[in-house]
C-alpha cells in the first residue's frame, strides 16, 4: 500500500471517529424523531466506513490514526457547553452543520493532497463526504 493511500485512510478514520463521537454526544438530547433518525443513519454509515478503513489498514500492516487530541477536546467542550446552554434540536442541528462543514472541507483537502491514493481509499473518502453532505442537508430544517 502506498503512503498516499495510508495517509488518506488514516485521515478518513480519524474524521470518522470525530463524527461518531459528536453524534453520540448529542443523540441523547435530540427530541425530534426525524432528526434522531437522520443522525443515526449518519452514525451507522460512519461506523461502516470506519470498519472498512480500519480493516484495509490492518490488512496492510498499518495502524489507524486517532483524532488530534486538541481538536477532539475542543469539539467535546464545544458540544458540552452549547448543549448545556441551549439543549434544543436547533442547537444540535447547528453543531452538526459546523462539524459536517469542517469534515467536508478536510476530506476534500486530503483527497486533493493524496492524489496517489488507490481507488478504494478514494472511494471511501468520497462516501464519507457524501455521508457528511447527507447529514448537513438533513439537519437544515431544524436550524
């Protein structure tokens, strides 16, 4: 496996973990059934993509990359503070929109940066972007 493939898969895996963690933190606060379903679909998609990235990396003798500690801590703090101050579905939608936008931007950057990555890893990154776009669109009505 070439280094661009490894790096792209590691970045995808780290982003997946960030997204899953954020969704898990807000799900218990969600009141609207449709919003909850949208979040659960995205969480399940992230989990499936995470399993695929992890499996491919392990097959090749590579390890995963955890999310950056500072970014993870900042995300957790932002979610906790915002949900404590305003525990509404609108706040959940706002937090998810911010996270999706960052995820789409980061993943697009990595797709462009790691041009030598194999087609399988590029497809995973594209599926992850599509999942983020799905969630981004799905929460808009709750803003």
